[in-house]
C-alpha cells in the first residue's frame, strides 16, 4: 500500500481514519477530501490510490457514486466503505458498486486496523445481515444473466447468516481460514459483476446502450 | 359437457334420419285413406259438422248417417269420433267400435257417399260426397305437432346418451325415446283418421300404441331404478318386461275383465312403482349432494310434466268437463319432462337446482291450492265463474306470503347476512402476521360454508367446480385462493349464489386491506422521515464522542458511546422492517457481542438454541430484547471486571430465553437499582417478559425469558 484516499466530510473522522491507516500500513501517502467534487478533481489529476476509505453520507452526494467510478476506472483500487451505519440499505448498494469491504467508524482503533489489514490481505468481513442480503440477491429465480454462487459459497453465506464467525464456519466446513476468505472475496466480486450486468440489462432495455 | 367425437355425431345423424323415416311413414300411411273432405266433431253426444270447405253442409248441423254407393248405411255415433283407443268401458264395447270403424271405412272406399243431416228447420237433407285420398295440406296441425314433439323427445334422449354413453341412466333414458316416439306416432295416426280407418290397420295401430304406452312406463320405472344409484342389480330390470309383457298380452287376448284393467291399470302401476323407486333414490342420496340434485331435477320435471298433463286432461274429465287440451297437444308436456330429465342426466347446473326446485314446487303447490279451493267452493254451491274468481283471490292472499316465508326459510337461511360479517372481515384485514390472517380467513370460510375440505389453490380463478361439489374463493392481498369442497358437511352443493357471495366477501376484504396498507405505508414513510432527520445528526455526534473517548483512552465511555450508536442503528434499521425472524436476531446479536467483548479483552462463549425455528418477532419486541441484552453486556463490561462471558440462548414451544453469565465480582451487597437495571426491568415488563438477577459464586447471571405469544402481538 503506497497511496490512500480518505473521503469523509467530518474532520474528526478524517483524522481517525488517517490514524488507522497509518497504523495499518507503513509509509502511506494520504490524501483527504471532504466532498465528492474535490475527490473527483484529485483523482483526475493523480494516479488512482491503492486504497480508498469512502464515507457514504457526503454533502454533495453518496459515496457509492465514487465507489462505482473507481470500480470502473481503477479496478485495482481497494475501495472500502467507512460508515456509521451497517444496515443493508446503506451498505448493500456500496458493495454492489464494487466495495470490497466495509468498516464501522466507531469501532476501537485496533479493530479498525485489523480490519484494514485483513481486507488488504484478501480477508473481507462478512456480517450476518450482509450474508442474508447476499443470499437473497443470488436467488436462482432471478435471471441467471450473471454468475451464480457456487454451492460452497452459498453454504458459507448460510452459516454466516446464522451467526457463525468466519473461523467457525471454516472449522465446520473443514476448510482453512485462507480458503474461506477467498470465498468471501469471490462473493463480493460476483456481487459487483452481477450489479454491472443488471445495470447493462436495464440500460439495454431502456434503450440507452 | 364433453365434446362429441365424430362417431357419435354420425350415430346421431343416423338416428335423426331413422326418426324422420318413421314420421314420413306415418304421414304417408295417413294419406292413404279416403276421406270425406270435411271435419266432424262429437258435441254433447251428437255428431256435428265443424267445417266443410265445399260448403255442402252448414257448420254446426248434426250429421245423422252415411250411406255408401254399395247401399250399406250406418248411423253415426259420437263414439265413432273418439280420438284415442285407450279406454273402453268393456271389451264388447271395444269390439263394437272396431266393427263400426271397419264398416265406415268400407263405405268410404265404395264410391259416392250420401250424408244425411238435419237442417236448422228440422228437415232432413242429403248431401253427396265422393271421398278422395288425403292431401298433405289436409293433415291437421295437431298431427304435425305431435310428430314434432315426439321426434324432439326421441332426439333429446339419444343426444344425452351420446354425451355419456357409459352411464346406465343415459342408456335407459335413450331406450325410453323409442316407445315414446312410436306411441306418439301411432296415437297421432289414430286421432288423425278422418272418421274411420280400416279396422285391420286400426287394430294394429292400437296394439302398437298400447304396447308402446306400457313400454314407456316400464322404461321410466327402469330409469328410476338405476339413476342416480343402481338400486338393484341390473338383471332385476328384466323383471319389468317379465311382468308387463304378459300383462299386455293378457289385455290383447282379452283375459282381463275389462280394458281398463289392461293398459290403463298397467300404466298406473308403473307410476306407483316409479314413485316408490324415486323415494328410495331420494333416501339413498342423502349424503351425495350431486346425485341428490340430479334426482331432484328428475322428480321436478316429471312432476311438472305429469301434473300439467293431469290438470289439462285427467282432472277436467273427473269433473265432467271436456279436456282442456286435446291429448295430442298435451303430449307437449312430456317434452318438459324430457328436457328436465335430459338436464339432470347432463348434469347441467345442478348446483343451481335448489332454487329451481323450490320455485317449481311452490308454483305447483300454488296452482293446486287454487284448484282445490275452487273445487271446495264449487261443492259448497257457488257457480263456476264466481268460485274460480274467489279461489284465485283467496289463493293469492294465502299463497304469496306463504311462499315468501318458505323461500326465506329454505333458501336464504344458509347464507349469513353480509353486514353481520363485517366485524370479522375487518379482523382479518387488520390481523397482524400473515399466518394469523390466514387462520381467521379459513375460520370464517369454514363457518359460512362448513366444507369437508379446505386448502389453498394457488393460481386458480374463483368459481364453481365439479358441478357444484367444489368452489374456489378468489384470493386477495396475501391470502391465496382457497378451494372448498363438499359444502354443508357434504350435504349440499355450492350454488352460483355462494360463488357471488364469496366473491363479494373477497372484494370487501381487498378494499379493507388496501385501506390498511395505505395507512401503514403512510406511517412508515413518516417514521422514516423522522429517523432520517434524526440519525444524520445524532450519528455524527455519537461518533465524535466515541472517537474522542477512544483517543483519550476512556474505554468505558467509548463503549458507552458505541452502544448508544448501536441503539441508534437498531432503531433505524428496524423501522423499515415488519417482523424479524428470531434466527436473524440471534445472528446479529452474536456478531455485535463478539466484537464488543473482544474489544474489551474478554472471552465469549455463545450458545445458539438447539433447533432452528421460524418464529418471528415484531419490531418493538426485537428492539426491546436487543436493548436488554446490550445493557446486560454493558453492565458486565463496565462493572463486573470479568474475564469470561457466557451467553446461552434457548427456544422451546412456549418461551424464548437467554442468560448472560460472567465470572466477575458479582452483584453489589446492597442491591441499589441503578438506572440501567430499572430501564431493563421496564422494557421486560412492557413485553410480558421476566428478568432476573442472580448472584453466582463467582460472578452474576441475568436470566431473560419471554412467552412466544408476546413476540407477535
């Protein structure tokens, strides 16, 4: 991790998140933005950051827009949602847009650091609520225009939805923690792909494309 | 009704052709006779001229005798003009009739005939007529009418058979068509004879006619023996020809005391037998509403046809009046009977049978009432005109209110009044939870219709099924369409009335649900607006608090701020839900607790309930329980100085419970209730739950238990 972008409209949060990033990764070059316009301007002028912490509630829009843009223009950037609220209405759109993880800003610093390191390492978090939403999203009844979950991946989601932690689920299924993290990462990827596919279908049906 | 395949249609055409052939033969045979070219009628025992196209004899004059070219003459008698050979006082009378007919027909072919008649001034005149063979135009309307009706009945019988050839009932019904056709045709030919017919032919026609009459009766008896239930084994129907064929032969061979003991008596006995069997069928079908409805059709149509026949033919004769309708036309009433039986066999709208049956019964009862009153008044001495008028009046006064009362009692009693159901409908529309709603709806349907079977029928349209054995009530909102079967505990059929009533019930329910939905949506939107306004502000502030507390290493305060933020999150997310499954709640609780406890440096043991369950909790209940749990954990993290936390959750048939155990310093000596505890107690009380603190050695334990019923009010 060399460069990072923090997008949050509250100064305290910016400082807090900077602290977390600096603790997680050494020698990080940070840039802080307070709104979407500023962030877009910076991105236009500079190369894409390796990691971006994006708040959702911004004065000139939702952070989801930037996540989507980064997903398209700079797929190598690790976009992470940093928010107060972890309910599905807030998080799921961000995940669909391509966020590879999320964190709650009010968590204690050590936990945030651990989370950041984990995401960078390919171990994204998965909460029961998100898992339930994902299971609902990948219902076989919808048109399989995009990749569906494998049986294993659905199994993992079901255990998480019931309240098992990732390590516990790995133990129950008899796989290594590394493998299960791989599943989680893949699920997020599929979610992102499915959203893009749906958007394309919608655009086609509306006659835009 | 099933579609006819090609073969039966050809068969029907064949039968139609055969029928036409029979009629054509009858017409041709009738035209073979010679006739005088004029119409005579028997009035008051005398033979009168009715019409003479050639104006040789004025109308209304009495004709006395005929005299043939060969010199034979015969005095005319009113009995020569009878239009059917069904009843004679004695066999010698019958023989005389035929002999006279023979003589008359000989005269008619002899050449010029001389008619002697009495003019108005009392003088006897003579007119000379040369009999000619008949022309098509001379055949009376009544003849055509009889032929048409008989053919129609025959074809109806065949058609119904072809619709359901495998049923005994339709087979026998088809069989009745043959004697009906032949009997009617012969009867028509007998009455169409212009004054006389060759005795040889006449006798043959008479024999065929009487055999047809007895056979018709016998086949009708057989029909009642086998439809809708086979009362006896099929071979018992062979008893019928075994009895009635010899009976007919006995009449033909003059073995009986009088002709009336023959055909008339046989037919009467067949009527009695048919009634007995109809009664037996009725009793046998008390549990099968479909068959019962079919037998009702039968009985009603037979009753109607025969009573009309009786009113116009038999009863006037008993009172000494002439027939109200010539027998030739009266055969039209058999058409009613045939149509009725055909509809019954064809299972046409049997589910509406109830009302039709009552209507017809009440009509017949009303007509009978009028006639009985009339008869009584005539006996009491009033003249015919006045008595009829008075009886009509009295009948009307008595009949209509009685009919109204009976109608309401028999038909309307079964369906409850719509207004009385409104409270139950609104209970259904506003029920909490789809299973409760479904339960109330099913209970209401059971109460109204008392079906033996009731289950959901996804994707079905509303309406009657299986000729009234079943009915689909349309769905509305989340309620699926329901399929009901065997109304009234299997005793009755569903009628169109039931279908319309249930449709209007669902319609009303849908309107109520729509109202509730709009209300709830409005409430939700309002709630969301309030929360949105709230959380943006409060969330940011609480976060600031948490961050600064963290930075200042005030762990307790940071945790407090965090749990407040979690409360806020709960309120925001739960406000959009209608009900949360307990399993979801447990999963979320576990994750939150895990993170919190780990951040504080303790170890957590979490146990889920042993079985999965579908129990849901209302948003209020979910929120209350989350806060109680959170508060309990806060107490452990802030006050207990514990190292290990054990949380067990349990779910059984009646309760949901969890316990929070720690190995810390335990409850203080003086149990001073601090604000957290009283808050928890208040929350628990508001949901009928129990909350208890217990001191362990070492540590403390909080037990929470709530009845499942309280989770979904």
